C-alpha cells in the first residue's frame, strides 16, 4: 500500500512540480485506514490545477510524456 497521498505511479514518476495536501501533513500511515486518493493537486509552476501546458495535473497525468515534466 502506498503512503497516504501517493499512488505507486506517483512514487515512481512524480514530477518535481506536483504538489498536494499530503506533502504538508506530518502523519504516519495507518494500516487500519484504506488508501484514499481524494487530495487536491496543483502545479508548483502555475499554482493551479492545470500545468503550464494547459492540462490537468495529478499523479497519473504528470508524467515524462508532458513537456513541462521535471524529473524528481
């Protein structure tokens, strides 16, 4: 199970500009609670839910296939 706020793809290919609320919460993973991907995400370059290329940001879309992607 991935840590809270991260999917397996986000762990492997996360863009350095992708941000979400889970990054700012200092809490351990609780195995009693199921993983939830209900976090709002934004781009550090635009401070919006869309990247500089005008496409939506999330842990699946922010990948090396995008021109604005910055490897972590």
